[in-house]
């Protein structure tokens, strides 16, 4: 069973529908017990970083997620969920994240392009449980902030929109995408299927 963490923000139903379409049981939940019993855990997210972190801490779902990661379960962050996995974000100030990955999420540099970065863009990929190295899938983004400086050791995909940024990251059993696989057509569905079938590796 795949647990989709419900902390009051995010594209929950669209993620659930994507897994249901693929034939996997996916439950939207705000219960730490359900998260603990799941085989896979997803942290989705749409909205403001500060509000999201406040809500996930108030409900103690942050601890449930961190426990799942420490236990070696496959964990996937999506969009804001990916940003929440870093140490800090500079969105409307400086706020602490979950700290599963080092680094600070920053706003796109001003280079004359429209912000937010919204729509389809192409990935440059490396080998990862979600895809194979050298694939160049076109996926769907909606974001104004990004991680522009991540260790090459964990970067699974990059994308360029005025600047190059990390579009996917993987460290042990924890991975995340800045794009929305559930909104990325057949390419995104293939990624979600690979995640659902992934057994994970050693805990991060």
C-alpha cells in the first residue's frame, strides 16, 4: 500500500488517481499509523513552503515521514514536497525544512523569463529508480523556487529554465522530483510505476 501524506496542502487526489490507474492501492492519509504500515510513502505539495512546514509539523506527520525514511521505505517527494526535503527554503524569508537533503531552495534568477516556471520542459537524466540514464522525458513543472546547487552524487536529473536546476534527486531510499509525474503523461506514469515497484535500498 502506498501512503500519500495529507497535511492539508497538495495535489493529493491527482496523485492517488495516477496510482489507481496503474493498478496500485494508494491511500490519502493523515495517520502516522497508516504511514508506518505502508510499503511506500509520498510527500506531495503545492503552495507556500512556510505554511506547508508549519502544517506538517503541527500534525507530527514530519516525524512519520522521517521514520519511514529511516526505516528504509521508498519515499518520494513531489514539487513542494521535494523542496520540503531540503534543509532550508528562502521563499518569503528563510525557513527550515525536513533536512533529508542538504542545501537551500532559492528563487529562480531573474533572466527575463516568466516566473513561475510553468509547463513542459525536458530533463537531462542519470541512472535512477525512476528512469534510466540518458532518457530525456518531457515533464510538467509549476514552481517559482528551485534547488540550483546539489551534490552531483545525488542529482538524478537536471532541467534548464534560464538556469540549470535539480529536477530530480535520489539518496538511498529517498527520492524527489521538482516536476509533477502525475501530470506528465505517459512518461510520468512510467516513473510512478517504477517507484511503486521499487523495493528500495539502504536507508539514507
